[in-house]
C-alpha cells in the first residue's frame, strides 16, 4: 500500500501517522475542524503527510484508520468509505460518548455499531487495546524476538489480511480474535486491554482506580508517569483473548 488515510488526528491518529511514515507510507490526516487546523501537525510529520477533510482522507487511503471518539461515529463519511478496509480504533466510554443502551447491555460490540453506520466498508477493529505511547515503544521489525502482538477482529477475511499486513509494517504481529461480534474480547478492561503491554501493570490499575475516583468526585485526576512498556507475544495474547469475560459498562471501573 502507498497511502494511509487517517480520520482523527489525536493521540492515536498522529501516533499511527508517525509509524506509517517511518515505514515509508504516505498519510492523509483529517480531524473535525478542517485541514487548515492541521498545518502544524503536518509540518511536524514531514513531506509524506498532508491534511484533508474526512471525505478526502477516506478517498485518498488504500486503507483508512478511523480514530475518533465513538460518540461522533455517525459523522464518519460512509459513502467515501464504501468498499474500503477501515481500521477502527474506537472504544466506548459512556461518560465521554453518551450512553448507548445496546452497548451497555452487551447486545452489540462497539465496532459492530460503527459497521452499521459504515455499512459498505470492511471494518477491522485494531489498535484499540494499546495505549498510544506504547505503540512506538513496543513496535519492532518482523521476526524480532520481542515483537508484540495486537488483536484484530472483522467479518471480512481479506480485509483482515490487509489490516494484518499494514499492522506488521507498523511494527506488530496480529492475533485474529474472530468476527466483529467477538471483538468484545479486547474492549476496555478485558484481560487483553492495555494492562498486558505495561511493564508495571499494578501502577496502571492503581491509576485507573484513581481516575475512577476523580471522575466520581469531580476532582482533577493525577496523570501517571509513562510506563516503559512490556512485549506481549502472540501466544500470550491468544490465551488472554480466549480466557477473558465480557465487561459491560456497569462492571467497569472507568465507564
Ligand atoms: N489515546 C489512546 O491511548 C487510545 C488507545 C486506544 C484506543 N483509543 C480510542 O481511539 C479513539 C481516538 O482516541 P484518541 O485518544 O486518539 O482521541 P483524541 O486524542 O481525543 O483525538 C480525537 C481526534 O478525532 C477527531 N474527531 C472528532 N470528531 C471527528 C469527526 N466527526 N470527524 C473527524 N475527526 C473527528 C478530533 O478532531 P478535532 O480535534 O478537530 O475535534 C481529534 O483529531 C477513541 O475512540 C479512543 O477511545 C485511544
């Protein structure tokens, strides 16, 4: 592939842009406020980057990453994304995205909801279970002994193969967790969600508890120091995906 479209130029979108550029892939980035607001970001990313509208990024990409708050998913350009492989990084946080009863009840996964809107796109859930700062820290070339794996899920096997190829170029092995209906296996607070990529998992769990308390009490949360990361091999990830239980909104520490 030559060009990656990226809708959402925040923490994950810009991190993936940097990874892609390092792998020799051009990127076209979009946000909600317009390409003119991405001038500084594009300048930092260099000659392989340009900014566009969400429609422009969708049409420019051989593959397209969608990395926006879930609450905005219905604003995604469904027509421009029709027929394309779309990597969906979304997570559902009701306090940020508004309550979605079908998600709260576990009747549907987050990516199935996005797929309903992007009915003609080939959605692959990816990059939602790793913190943005761990992506460059843990990325390794193919075959490296300490390469980490990321889960993917999707309903189209060829789309998953394309996504896996891209993710490999960005530095990670992949483990196929099944169709989108199974992607709850790596949604927030399941066993494969962010913690296994941490060098100090207890510190992250403590930070989650403190964040949950800050949200409850309306105080400003203390941000934890950046964790240096720990490799997660594919075999261990497979075990975590197979053994985890579903985490409904009501069961989560941070919802
Ligand atoms: N941060 C992480 O470590 C992490 C890890 C895994 C998954 N995720 C998930 O990935 C998604 C993105 O997270 P993030 O942390 O990167 O978010 P973020 O830093 O808040 O950035 C969100 C980006 O989405 C853009 N955006 C919002 N609404 C849009 C719309 N309607 N059309 C086009 N662009 C739109 C924003 O543009 P404007 O600024 O112009 O509004 C911004 O560039 C979320 O679902 C999050 O839960 C995050």
